[in-house]
C-alpha cells in the first residue's frame, strides 16, 4: 500500500500549527521580551563627595546584580550637568569572598583632597576590577588601607 497525498489533512495540520503559534507561542515570546526591560542590577548610594573647585562629584554605590553574584562597590565621577547614571565608573571592587561588608561590598572612603584631585581609600584585601587614573578632567589616586577602628572599650 502506498501513502497518498491528502490535501485536507495537510490543510488541517497547518490550521492547528497556526492556532498553536498564535495562542501559545507568540504571547510567550512577547512576554519573554519584556523581561529584558527590567534593570539587571540595582544600586544604593553610599556616599557622595563634591569637588570644591568645580561641578564634579564622586558617588559611591553598592551594586546588587542578583542572587547568584555578590554585591560590588562602585565609584563614579560625573559633573552636575550629567545624570548620575551617565557618570563614568572609575572604580569597581568586591571583597573577593573574604569577610567584608554587605555580601561583597568593601570599605571605601572617597575624598576630594583639592580641586580636581580625588582620593579613593579602599580595603586592602579588596578584589579590584577597575581603577582609572583620570575622569572628567580629575586626577584620581588610590590608597589600599583598612578602616580606622575605634579603640576597644575597657
């Protein structure tokens, strides 16, 4: 017995395929596309320092990119005319899994030592991913140190 071509059967398969695509797959694909509109990371501002000689500022943030990664400490340098999100990342680090701040954040202190001169002091055991020497016309220097601890109470 040989298989015969049946146009009605082919047409009914096409109809089922079209109904499945329209009813189930297209809404699913459209829904997945909207997932990318949500921000992947969130940031909490920890410190803001303003340059005494210009409109520059430095902002320190604690960045959280979800449950599968540790938090990171980020320093950005920008100008007052810029949005904070447009400020340039000049320093990114985490604690490298060592005991530190809030699940990956490290101790930092950001200070303008003079007009156009930024000092970023950071925990000595930090794992550094980015460390720029200049940004927006400001010179940046770094110091690896540990935070000043209050003396023990007797």
